[in-house]
């Protein structure tokens, strides 16, 4: 059963509904344009004005911006002093927001809890004192491996309060992935819970941390939150209970005076090569930019309930569940569950329960829910919704139309927000109320952001011509580096196009000046909106004794967007079999986490390589998609052994 609606073509422009425009922050394209032009022409004045208006500073900056991208040096609000937790909490206590809900928590089984700004402030101050008592000092790294519970934002804000740098590890990651991250940033404390509950399933978080922390000298303390009361080991002298330490903690804790460029957090993200990189974000610019984008793009009003369905373990949760909304004084919903448990109407039931006004999710969730059928929506009251958002991957126009008609009832603008872990906040998105939308288009740059589409180092693309999306100059929430690896920072982002930040995405600009993203141009696969590096999955495969060489590509998947397809060459003595396939798939899951699980493994005797030894993934991708016609695989003349291509086509679907 599917509601009748006109499917938009990609050329259609949809004006924001009148009722929305009336109350919107920005009401016309001209207003946007004027402000945008000012933001790029008078860059420093613009940001100075915003920083003064939006953020509370202990001491004002000496200079707005100082940078040299050729050296990877980026400074915003030089010598300015502030504290992020002060801005997210304390300052609201002096206003009408003191008793407003800061966080509404909805548990996996429908339990719920609300924290007002005042209560949240108290919890954060207490936990900040717990951290201090465990020996955490300004500049120390704290790893956080928690489910989606209110204590997660409490832990983040407590770190920010005392100047510790948090590094959140998504609670779906394996012990090996935890270990890599904890070692890379040398975290001396890990915060976790006994177990997590998600979609009715229990995951042994503390066990995973125990495995990761075995023989890890850097880790001095593990703070354990009780979530399920499941059976776990507590190591004498190392492990302490969250609730016991909280009982002893004072609820007064002065916020540490931080420099605008002091690190706020490290978040690991996948790239085309090697292990995940520790993306480093700092204090002043990040806070200002996430707060401002929250206010303009989500257009939050004081009595709105705002819900971003991402996990806080990813950047979307950092910026748009915690820091942006709380700095704005909004009510932010933290949801522990999944879209389809116990039934595929879980999201809509939560929207109905809390009368959610602003709803921000990922195309992968929308595809799954659209597929489940509209009967799951028909009996739900979604009339509170005012604005819808999407993030994580390109949204196909059919899904966009469904979102617009079936979920938004034609009265909610859709903001398709493009950004990355590295950008800290949204760089390209419609401003609802001011920018007519177009299915599939992220549309226009946010204030102060100057995107360009390049053909090569010296040439820009023409209208409608796809090229490399780069950003001219920095913006306040740009990453400041790759933790502990300046060279990698330079090589990955700043060397390819000198003077510009390279995003790794392809895009074009159409005749309306609207940006449309076309996908990654590197070897990064986007699985359900999560980034997976091909190199990471390949190294997990070759870790297994049965595999000598592996090549991984992304294949289209109707729910996940892209799925992982792995070609493997087996070691001597191993036979191609269905059991071995299963073994390898499980091995990848155990070594990285469930999101990295390949859809299929294809055993081959050779891989298509150029004479210089580079794997031609283009060919592997096409064969994985089902192409059997050799003439449609493009140029294969540079291959060292062209016969390999026939072999790969012949063995598809077999062992
Ligand atoms: C926020 C986030 C970043 C990559 C990025 C893109 C893709 C994200 C969109 C999108 C098309 C969008 N951070 N991406 N948003 N592609 N339209 N609106 O997702 O670091 O995890 O991923 O995701 O390829 O480079 S991320």
C-alpha cells in the first residue's frame, strides 16, 4: 500500500510552505543572499558579530581568524577564552530555560526520563568532579564507549567542563577497534556501561572494553555505568561504578577557562587508506558554528521538541544531538532504540508520544521505513512535525518525495544537509523558509562557506559538470588536524588542491546554483550513512589465515545505500566453500563491528591489477553489480593480466 503522490523530478523546485515561512528565521532567498555575501566579503567582521551574539566568552579574542592552509595552521578567535559546558548549561540557568527540558530520553523498551537544564547542569558538575577524583586533568584524553543514554551527554559535557578531551567510540565497535582508538589517543580513562540494549538485543560493552584493555598500560581507570545490571567483571583498583562515585561527588564545579583553540574532542573516522584517523576539533569555532547552524538550519523555536535520530558515537550526534542544540537552549531527544523495533512504526510512535516538531534522520532509515509499508504510518499522528532533515548520504528523489508527502504531509520543508566528520558542522544545506528545495540537492552553502567544484588544480567545472568538491579557506568548525599525525592531515585534506580543503566527494552545481552531491571519489564506502574504508575491511580479511589477498568494493544496496562486497584470494590448503564464506564474514564483523559485515564474499584466483600493481576497483565494482559484458567494463588495456577479468565474471555467484 503506497499513498498516491506526484513523484518530483529533479528539476522541480519546491517553495517552503507559507505557514513555515511566517515564523521562520530567514524568510526569503534575498535575505539569505545578502547575509551570505556579507559573510564571504566581510568574513572577519561577520564572524566577530556572530561570535559576540551567540557565544558567552570569559575573555574576548584578539583576532578573529589566522590561517595558513599550506601549513595546516588554522586559528579562530585567537586568545579568546570560553567553556563549552558553560555555554551549553550555565548560561541558560539565568534565563526562562532553567526548568526547560534539555534532554528527553526514550529508552529501547519505551522507558523515558527528562532532564531539565538545571538537572543536567547538576549531573555534569558532579560527574566532572568524579573525573577529577579519578585523576583526569585538563588536556587528558577520555574514551567513552556508552550506549545512547543520558549519561553519554553528561560524560561529554563533564569532560568539556574540566578541559579533558573526549573520544567517543561508537558502541557497535569491536574490542580491536576500541583498542586501536584508545591506544592512538592514549586515553587514560574509559567510560562504559555493563551492557547496552538496542532493538531488544543485549551487547556486552564492559566485556568488550575488558578485552580491549588487556595489556593496555595507558588505561588507568574504567568507570562503569549500570544499565542492565548484567553480570560483569570489575577489576580491583582499576574499575569503579558510576553511581558509587557520583554519590561521593560534590555538585559544584567551576568551568575551566579554555582557549578557543584548545581541543574539545577527537573522533575517529575512516579514510581511503590505513586505520581510522583521529579527527581533532577545538573549542570556540566548533561551538559557534554548531550552534549557529542548529539555529538557522533547524530553525528551532523555544517550545519545539527536536529529534536527531543519529547515534552520538558519530559526528552527527556530537554536533546535532548534543553541542548545537544544547548551546541553543533547545530540547533534544536522545533515543536508545532502532527504527524497526519492536515494529517499523517505532520512530512515528516516538514522534507522536513527544509531539516532535523537528525530525532529522538518514536516508538509510527512510528507505527501510518506506519499504516496510505506509500502513505503519496511517494510524500515527505526525501533525506536530514542522521540519524534516536528512544527512549521511545522497537521498534518492523517490525517497525524498515519500518523506515530503507521507511523513511531512506537504507542510514540512526538507533540509538535505551535507557535511562530514571533518567539517564539524553542516556546510551545504537549504535554510528552510528562505531556500526552495529540490529533491536530491543539498542546495546552497551556509554563511561563510565557499565551495568550488574543480576539474583539476587550475580549473573549475562548468555548470552541471561533476568534479571534486573543495572548500576555499577554513570555516570555524573545520578540523584542526589528525590527532598525532600532521603529515596525514596535510596529505589527506590539504595537499591535493593547494589553498583548498578537499572533501573527498564529487559534486556539480546546476543552473540554479544548487549543489548536488554525487558520492565519494575515493575508496570510502558509505554503508547506511557510515563511512567504511576499503583498506580497513581488506586488512581484517587478510588477518584471517585463509586469505592471502582481498579487494573490497561498494555495491548498491536498496536499504543500506551501499553494501560491502569482498573479493578474496585463498591461501594454499584452503578450499572455497560456503562455510568458509560465513567464517570470513563473521571474522570481519568480530574484528571491526557489525557495520563492516560484507554482503558477499567472492573467491577468486587473481585480481585485476595495472602493471604498476594498483587494483582496478572500477572493474571489481561493475562485476559485483552484476555486469557480465566485458565490453561494458571500460578500458582494460592497462591491466597486467587481462584474462583475470574473464575469470572474475565466470566465478561470480559461484565459490
Ligand atoms: C555527517 C556525516 C561524510 C560523508 C560525506 C558524503 C556523505 C553526508 C550527505 C552526504 C550526500 C548528504 N559525516 N554525506 N551527508 N552525501 N548528501 N546530505 O555523515 O563523516 O560520517 O560522512 O557522507 O560522502 O563525505 S561522515
